């Protein structure tokens, strides 16, 4: 069974999002897709046979209490949806990253389209929530 290369996977995402460009003709190991002018999603292919999709959705308010951390952990809870999407917090600067890593031999264009759509929806919701949480603190 033939599987997608990284550049073919990125090209499929570009087609889905109706973006200009042909990633299959380039040799870049990373691309940035901007959604609604503010959400920047990185598509990274540094590891052979994998696509990594990640975005920094925001930062924790400086005086965050445990409530916001519990809500983030809840958003990161187990789900049966595949591929998995995970979030993490950088303990040095409080940035919140949403990410997924998918083995290209285990994915086709349709599954990739569903994953990317779910990823962008989750990222948008988290980004809005973090912005609102920060605004409420001030």
C-alpha cells in the first residue's frame, strides 16, 4: 500500500483549505498555515514517515489559579477519536501548545482532512478561551 509523503500530506491540507502553493514541489520540512488571520498552525515533517501538526494557542494568564489548569487538563482527557490531539503547557513561559503526530503510513487524505478540521476547531476554541480567561483577569 502506498502511503502519503509529508509533502503530499501538506498538499492535501493546502487543497482542503484552498491555499495557494504546491508543497509537493518544495523540499521544506515545515509549513505554516494561518487560519482566520490569527491562528498559526505549523506542519512539520522532520521525521521520516510522520506529520506533526502544532500550534501555540496562547499563554496562561500570569496569575493563573488551579481552576484554569484543571480546565486545560480536562480538555486533554482521553478520547476514542483517532488520531489523538494533545495539549501541553511550557512551564517556563506558560505557552499552551496543541499538537498531534501522525504516522503517514496509517493515514489517508480523508482521515487527514478530518484530523486537520478537528485540530483547527479545537485550536480555535482553546485560543478564544485563553484570550477570554486573560481578559477576565484584567
